């Protein structure tokens, strides 16, 4: 069984963003488990936060923004597992109207994909993952979703 950290490291090799480079650098320099990335306000760079990381489900949720996450925030949800989720919950810091911008599980990319119906993200006012709100999404196996603020 491949460890989740190994999967993330492989994804990092194909990613070019500062977020992934910072995550790898932090992980290798500190020689700590990847869970340590979630400490200290989940802040990796000035404008990137890891909101959720679950080794069992192999789900990673990050928040990226330019100036103000409440105005120009983007949520990126990765599912590194072979399991699809009809309703996956995680904590979010902002109660906003999150609109789906990208679904990598769309059949337009491949007929082999499930093409799960993914709607805009639901946010409820209940604390989750030590954050003030709870987001819920449908996500396909081995896929990524990108949500932006309406």
C-alpha cells in the first residue's frame, strides 16, 4: 500500500505552484509527518492554507486567494482515493456562496470518468475541523474540484 504522503509527493512533482513547493520544502526540512502542515493556523504561504487533510479518505482541501479570501478565494479539493463521495464534509473559514468552476471527473475529459453531478458547495454554520463553517461536496474518485466565490 502506498502511503498518502508518497502520493502527495508524486503529485508535487507535477505541480509547479509555490504552494506545493512550500509544502514539500516544509515537509522535508522539518522531517515531520505531513500532519504538521496543519499546525499553526494551517498557513503555508501568505495566501495559501490547508483547510483539511485526511489520510483515511485521501482528501486534501486548500484555500488560495489573491488579496482577501472572502472576495477572491478559491477552494481546491483533491481526492487521491479510488472512492467517490456523495457528501464529503470539511471545515471552511468563510460562509460564502461557493460556485463550481472545475470538475476533473467530467465525462468530457474521458468516457471512463464517473461524471458525478457536482453542484455548488453547500456551507452550513456549524464548526467543523476547528473552523467556523462546514462545507459539503460530492467528489469523484481520483478527481479535483475548484470552487470560486460567486
